[in-house]
C-alpha cells in the first residue's frame, strides 16, 4: 500500500496514514472488497508503532469506509463506493473536510419528516400534520396585541428577559392554572419555547445515562426523538381507549427501575384517546407507590369540544408528583413558541438551569403577545371559537367517513383534540395505502410512525383541523375509494384476509 | 435495624428497604456517622437476597445519604443532616417524593448567576453583564416593524414555521453575509434561538461522548456550560492580546485527538481581544492541516467602533472548515432570541435535525421583526448608531479610569465590543474586591468566572455599554477608591506584594 509519512509535517502520523488511505478509497484507487494490509505489517513497513496504524484504521472503520473481520482481515466496504465523488455545488471549492467522520452515529428514521414535507406540497389534501386552522387566525388580533404590549413595555421586550419567563405571563398562567384546579406558585412555573423544548429540558435535568423512562406506545414522535439514545431505555406501555394500560404499567414498574412516566391523558397523540377520572386516579396511586414522577403532556387538553372536562393529573396531585407540560401551540399560536412547565420547586430550579444552558430564556415578545391576549380575555374567546370550529370539522369528517368508508374500518372519534384514529382490517398496511393516497394527492399519518417498538401497521391518524370542509369531504372520498378497492381485492384474491378484520386495538 | 417488608405490597422489596432507611435518616432516627448493618446480615435477617439490600444501599449512596468504606462498613453521611427537614412552603402539602435522588449529579458553580442577580438589584451600578444600552432602544421602531410584518404576513407568523428558519430572514442574512465576504447559499444557514442554542445544537450534532474540544480560556461561560460533562473533555488555550495562543493550540492538537476548536476572534468575551488578520490565517492553516473544524463566534464582530474591520474566519475559508455563529443579541435585540449558524450543507442538515428535537423551530414573529428592520435598512442604521454610542461610552470610561485608577492597574481598551479587560497587580484578588464593591453598590465580573481551568484571580471585566455616562463615572470612582485603598494597604503591610504588579496577561 502506498503510504508515505512526513515526520516534518506537524500532523500526527496516524492522521497522515488515515487521510492517505481515505483519499485512495474515495478516489477509487482502493475499491469495495479490497483488503488492506494488516496493521502489524503496515506498521513494520512504515517504521511506526502498531497502535499508530491501529488508530488510523479505527477512524476509517468508524467512518464506515473499511471493516475488519476476525481471522480474515480488513476490507474496503461497499459503503465507500457510495461516498465517492460527493455532490458539489457548481463553482464552489472542494471541501477538504470529511464531515461524515465528524458526526456521531445515529439511527434515524425520518419517515414522518418526509411525510410532512410531501404533505405541504401545493394541492395536496393533507390529513398528516396536527396543525390548526388558518381560517381561524385573526392577524388583526395579534397585531393589536403586539402593538399594545410594545406601547406599554417599550424596549424591554427586545432586551434580555428572565430565564424563568416573562413575569406578567407567569402571573397570567397562574390564574389560568388555578382555574383548572392546579394551585401553583409563581416559582413553580417555567416558560419554555414550547413542549418539545420542555421535553428536552426534562431529559437534561432529570435523566442520566442508564436510566429507563416509560412512554405510551404509540406516542408523539418528538418525545422519543428526545430520549432515544444508546444510554436511555424507552419502555413502552400500550394505549387503550381509556389511556395508558395500567396493568402493563404496573408489571413494567415491578420489573424495572424507572425514572419517569410520560403520559398524555387527554386526547392522546396519535390515538386521541382520553383517560377517564378513575383511571387517572389509579395512575397517580401507582406512581405514588413506586415514587416515580409522571410527566403529563396536556397540549390538547383545552381543545375539548364535547363532554365533560376531566381534571388534569396535576389537579389530582397535591403531593407534587406530576410534572405538567402545556403550550399555546395547539390552541392557535405555534409560531410564537411559548410553552410552560409546572412542577415542584426543586424540579423547576433544575429545569431553569437547563434552560439557561439551552437558550438563556424564551423570546419575550411572543410571551408578551400571548399574555396580552390572555389578560384581555381574547385567548379564552379564541379557544372557545376554535373548539366550536373543530367540533364542526369533526362532524363534517364523521359524515364523510360514514358515507365513504367500508364498514370493516373502525374510526374512533374523540371528544376533542385534532385527529381521529382509524383502525383498518388486520391484513391492510397503512403505509402501502399511503403510497396510493399520495398518487391521488392525499396524505395521512400511518400509525407505524408513532410506535417506538412493536409497530402496528393497520391503523392511521387523520388530522382534520387544518382543512376546509370541502377538502375534508374530498379527502375522505379519496381514502374511502382506496379502502373499498382494497376490500374488493381482499375478497377476491385473499379469502382468508378478512378474518382479522375486526381485531380491537388493545 | 428496623425494616419490615410487606410481600403483598406491589412495591419492589429493595424500594421498601431503601425508603424505610431513608425515612429513618431524614427523621433523625439514624444520625451522621451511624453504621448500617452489613448488607449480607440485613439480607439474612429479612430473608431476602443480598442483591436486594445491595440495590437499596446503592440508591441511598447515590442520593448521598450513606457511604461505604472498604473494610469498615457503611455509614450515614454528614450530608444527611443537612437534608433533614426540607423547606416547606406554609400550607402546602408535604412532598412525598425525594427529588434530590432524581437529579443527575452535576458540579455547578453559579457564581456568575448570583453576580448577575445581585447586579440587577435597584440602585446597583453594574459593570457585570454584557447588556446593551436601553437608552438606544427605540420601541416605536420595533412596534412599526411588528405592525408591518403582521399586516403583510398575517396569521402565518403565528403558525408553525420552518425548522431551517423564516425564509425572508434567511434571504436577508444571505445578503448581509455576502457583504461581509461570506458567500453562502440559503441551505447553508440555520436560524436558531440565539448563540447559546447554536452552541447547544453543535454539541448534539457533532460531539460524542469521549470527544475533546478546544476552547479559549478564559471564555464565555455559556460555552462550557454546554460542553462540560463527564463525557466531553474541554482543553483550554490561553488568550493573548492577539487572540488564541496558536503555539499552545498546535501543541494541544499534536497531543490530543480534537473534535472542534472554538474561537471568538473579534472582541473576545471576556478579554475583548481581537485576532489580527495574519493570526487568523495561521489559525485556519493549522485547522486545515489537522482537519479540525473551527467554530467561530462572531456575536461582537459588528460592534467595531474604531480601526479597520478584519474579515471573519469564515470569510477566509473557502474550504468550508469554519462553522460560523452570530446573533442579533449584542447589536440590540436579545429578547427576540434570533441567531444563526452558517456551515457546510452536511453540517447544517445535522444541526437542523438537532434543532427539530430541541424546539421544532425558532419563533417566527421575532424573525420577521428583525428581517423587516433589516430590509428597511433600519438595522444597519441602528448598528451604526450603537457603535457611535458605545465608542462614546468607552471614552467616558477611559477618562474616568485614567483619573481614578492607580497606575499599577492595566486596562485593555478594545476597538469595539462591550467591555474592557482590567489587569490588577498580582497580589490582588478580583473576587475579594467584588465583595467590597458590592458593599458600595457597584459590581463587575471577576476574571475567575470565565476560566474553566487555571483561573486567573487578578483580572476583571468591566462592561460599560448598559450604563448612562454618569454611572460609568461614578462606578469608576468607586472602583478606583477601592483599588487605591488596596494599594495603600499593600505598600504598608505587604512590602513584597507589589513585586508582581506589572505581570503581563499572557
């Protein structure tokens, strides 16, 4: 192998070896399957220590360019071929840095991200994203609120703010929380850039390498994006139409040392299922017995359109076991990025320290605008209107699905939130269906994307809140068409396929 | 020891043992220095496996309540005493959760945080924080910009935005960057919630456990707050009046496998030192030779009030080795939390994925407001005015210090930025001085707070940009008083103390 070392170069020898071999692989001088000289021999030829060659090989292996097989030797991988001749922007100079080797290895499945991107294309009827209705947004309301706070507060809103949050917003949240049965002091609230950040801060402040956390499975993908790492174990608990399966939870807790339990008891994402009061009480009893804090995600809680309000876990928890997360994103202002965490003081102190390291504090103008809307009573009015509109949209969807869906398909209609959960006959695969739906410019989210283990293939989530009525109707018709075609095909070609059609979710 | 187990309780036995022992320690039944029964004996008494008792003891030890010493046994720690009787808010129910045991162990020195809090008190003349001048803020400007964008963009500004950033802002940044000699494509920019978040995203996207990163020492504390962890090694390079000491850097790189080099070449925080062009070129040459990316923090770069602009490292780097960070926080709008990263596409892709997990995207209203100010030319006007005002304030400070400081104190005046760097005679300790200054309602930041290793005690940072002229004058007089008193004391009591008075910084 042609490697030449220059002792006068102020560059470590192992780097010289590594870079020359990498260069030969990427230029095609060494091809997939070619065998490298054993490190001992190369070291001997070059007159260096064997460790020096070993370090060079280790780097190349971690870059994926070579691979060692015990007893056989070290070979150039097929991956190396695909890395050759990286795309270059025309006219830009060559990058002399090999970025792939700098990135930590991560497994990532971005199916959901790709779905969201394709759903945002012009002309696509998207039931994919849990977005609010743009019809509802009243730009004038926001504009007047921004104007009022900037007149009143002046330049303070663009200066550094408090890590804990903008004081007037915290005071407003306190009133709101008390109204919801959550008595809270100001220093038990931390304002964040939304619930995704709240989850991230919890991981930093409470979770150490080696810890296990319990999540509902399926759940919000942003939750496991935060916790998924080689050093944290995610334990899944199935979700029933009455929320988290508590018998499964108890067994898990008996067999594992668990740090945190994540639950979204109201209009759970993606199922839309809601935990009844008695189940909430039992969950709290279990958490108390095992002394494990519960993280309650209540972002959809305010979007109840029918039935009676059920108190959040936090309202049933005088002992301070629950860490409560909420935001203004689902009720109408995701672009402002304002969320909050309610927890016992020691927890908030830790989270505040994490927030300081994450981004110093939450943007003040956004906080002030929401507070202004809240203090004027406009936020409650807005939420009431939103619930009315979303209830209407769900009715439109229900009528459309009743007309278009074959009877073998089961739809769960929650009393609020932004989506319905659809269970298909067992032989169907929602991802295959999505491929066909896309061809007809319609999208939805297959259930699989929300499972971090044991994925279910024959279910899907339909978000209807962002769509105008006529598109709900049209989208339902397209999906109904595809489902009926699938059923016909099944009846003809696969006579046994229908046997599992009415399998329940649990 | 009194431990009773209940096999019918659905709570693991080790937890029952742990909780009962913890209860006895916290109630005072077991006192500091008391010896616990050896796990083997307790297990025998209770009829459980030794591992069960071992798990209970391990938890208590990680909580800091007990400690084992080989050959002697396991004892209740003195720490247990201080944990007894936790503060309770009056009228609030007892917390039945022992939070301390949930928190990952962290060493944290929050001297700087405490300093900032005490500096914000009414009537304190604070040279501590690198904050801008509130006199400068023109609330009407912001209000008109907010009004214009909300009229134009409407509800879109409160809806979900793009993870990469608000497109019109990115287009504006592109023009700005090109003007600064940084040719950049739109997909080489990521908008963040400020530079603190940019640093945090870099850690997530590029740094793995076991990696080493090089930082200037002293440096911005937020930088090592992000990277300080048991799994990442921070290597410090001294800062000279010409920036990072490159000989020291080269030796470090020869002896260590380094992942990233952090540098703030313009008006470095806390020293205010700026790297001349030739030094920048040598730094780039070194980074290229070792193939190590440089993270350039340019937040103070735009605040040059005198002398000639020096191109940022990124403008001297056609190969894409530099990851460039900037924000609008130091030029005037920290409350909006808008920063950005410029880097090669593969890096931006990774960072975007990290951003998605951190908080989905940057608040859109803040991005739109800054873009609007920029597009109307108001941002440049604002920055020019800011530089004029800060130049004036530095002059005021310089005159005041010339009058009040004893000649043994050396002050470095940078050609921009927000602070000056003060070197005291070697026998002085800036933290001791701060105690006295605080008594006179004046504060500054001792150098020690900015060192993550080998702290220097006889230096301090004075930030003058947030203060009105008369307070600069008054604060300088107070500090001058204290310094002269120290000098007098030294001349009388410690005749040898003055020997090291003119030691240079390097």
